[in-house]
C-alpha cells in the first residue's frame, strides 16, 4: 500500500516538473483554441487579397475613378496631393537645363495671350449633376476646347521652328531671339551660336499632349471637377507652387512642408500650365522620348502610350500609370483626339 502511495506521489511530481519545463503543449493548445474562436474573414475580405488578372484590374481601377460613388464635392485630392512627390512643378534640372525658367503657363507671352483671348465660358457645377454619364460628358466638353486650343498653338510654334531648322544658315536676330525664348520656356539654356542639335532638342519638347491623356489626368486629379482645388483654385491637375500665397494649402500638408496647390484664374490656364509642365519638366523626359519615337516612326501620338512616361507624376508610380490608362480605356477618351499633323488619333489604343 505504501509503495502504491509513493508511486502516485512520484508520478505527480514528475508531471508537475514536465509541465513547468515544456509548456509548449498547453500553449499550442491555447493558441489553437484562440484561433478556432477568432472571427474569420468574410469571403469579400478574402477576395481583396487575391491577385487579379491584369485586364480585370484595369477595369476595376477605371470604374473606381468614374465618379459613380458620390455626387458630393470631393476632398480626396486634398489628402492625396500632399503625399505625392514634387515632380509636378519642380525637378532637379538635367545638364543643359535651366532651373530658373518661369512657372509653366506663366510666361509673358502666355499672359498676353490670355489677355487678348478672354474666355466667356461659365464653369459647370459638376457636383450638382446627379447623372454620372451626363456629368462626365459635361466635364469632357468643358475642358476639351482648352486642350485643342493649346495644342493648336503648339503645332503652330512647332511648324515655325521646323521652318527655321530648314533655313538654319539664314536666321535673323529676331529668329534667334524667338528660338532662345522658347528654349528658356522649356528649361533649355540659351545660346548665341545656334546649331542643328539645339533646335532638334527643342522640337522634342515643343509638341502636343493628346486630349485623351489630359482628360484622364484631369478627371483623376480633380475628382471630376469636384475637388476643393478645382472649385476654389481652378486647378485640375494638382500642380504645386512654392511661393507663400501662390495657391491653396493642403489640409494634410506636413508642418515642415512649404508647397501649395497652385491657383489659376480659370480652367484654361490650368490646362495650358499642365501641358507646359509635361513638355518642360525633367521628370517627364521619358514621356517626351516616347512621343518623339512615335513621331519619327509616323505613329499616332497615343495618350495611353504616353501615360507610361508619367511614372514620376505620383509616388504611386506604376499604379498611378495603370489608373490613367484604365480611365482612357474605360471612358473611350481617344474619341476626343483629332487629326494631328496628318496622323489620325482616333484608334481605340489612344
């Protein structure tokens, strides 16, 4: 009997020591119990983490930006804009580029043009248009004339520059002054000894931006014309400026930041400045190279193709490019392009 009691006591002691030394069994059991009792993700939440096919993702991104979620003015861009890099208006100049060029769309020539060509078009209240399709068409119809106006001016300057290139040995002082003014506007160093490569470099920058790309970025950056920056500052592309009082201060701007979202007199000035920015800013050198290649191979200047050169327009990088391409495709924005220098830009890949 005593032996039996001693045996039971010994077994109990051994069991207690084993539990203290190796608690993994109880821990694993406890973990298993907790995980079994924890709430499981719904099917919808699970699908959010699933990879999607590229064509499905493009459609989803495009639909996300159609403006069908809300009819009220959006403050989204007030938050997002402060998280983007400063390539929209500033960039470290490359060799041979100016750092003191005027802000895009603010040259004396453009100011004089705006004064002598006033616009009388009232800005629609996009948020008040309840039908999404009607609102989107009103947005496109409002901005498209300004895009075509700017591109027409660019093509006229481009044609004049090509004419001067053909007669390079007979340039007048007026011709040289005009070329150097254009070079400065496009952040290129002026020179008294103009050579062929000086004009060819300028030609790469002096060119059109397809309406499909302009409209897609305007819709994305301004929440279809309902953002605070579009309503109060006529800024449809999120352009920045760095002089105090030059624009609107983003509500989520960091304490140590100095940028503001630039204010414009009207939407036309915003469109002109945006196109000037893409044509002059070092951040969009790739976009201009793509466009020059399309020119040299006699292909359409496609908005979807040029979108690949916007990788530095947002810190979102490729995701932003995908979204712009999706907007062009989903809204068939190539239909707003027109014949450009003999190339018809109406195909569905524009």
